[in-house]
C-alpha cells in the first residue's frame, strides 16, 4: 500500500477526478460531432442497412458490461476484492465480445464498404472510433485489475477502479446514442 497519507491521497484524487471529467467532456464533443454528422449526411428519415439483430445483441452486451463494471466498483468501495475481480473479468469479457460483434461481425456483413460513400464512411468512422474507445477501456480495466491483484487498492484508496468504471460508463452511454442513430432512427432504403 502507498505511504501517502489518506488526506494527500484524497487531494490527489480530487485533481485526478477533475482531469478525467475534463477529458470525458472533451471526448464527448468529438462523439457529438460524429453524431451530428450522421444526421447531416443521412437525414432523420434514413438509416443504413444494418443487421438489427447484431445491433441489439452488441448493445445488450455493452449494457450488461456496464452493470458489471458498476458492481466491481461498488465491491472495491466496500473492500470486497473477490467480487471486484469477478465483476471486472466479466466486464472485460463482455467488452471483447462487443468488439467482436461490431468489428468482427457487423463490419463483415455490412452491405457497403467505407470507400463507397460518405454515408458509409461515417458509419465505419462512428463504430470504429467507438470500438477504439472500448478497446482502450478494456486495456484500462485490465491494468487496474492487474494492480488490484497486486493489492494496490482497498476500500479507502481505489480511485483507479472508480476512474476505469466512469470511463467505461461514458463509452457505454455514447454507444446507446450511436445505436439509436444508426440502428433505430429512420427507415432503411427499399
């Protein structure tokens, strides 16, 4: 465990928390730009020809992963390391399944490639940029998991666990907006 006093740890955590939220807000602007571009290029009445089944499955998988990320964070907050480890492993597995679903399945069965039009290029940009964030979240969760295995966190000192969960929830919320914009709003072409 760290030799830093609890008061110093709490001050550092405040600064780190502020930095994380500033990053999330700035990143949200990038996602908002992609979201706005979707409606500018597609319009509100059109949606791409995507597999509704794959979209629903990957969305459910990511939503479930957020539940387990939350469970892991709360478990560590209460000093239950075993529950934290179990929940975090499940979160990581579900994150990888989401990536496989989007990049390994949806991209492979999409009827058009990214070079066919600005509309399809935007689809691949939106889902690819989001998949990159999921990948970084999986890596972040893995690093925090490894450090937790080393005993670096406890009920009083677990900011990295909280930070990883906050980032994961942010990425999940972004996907719910992207899912609605790409899979639900508008009608596919005939």
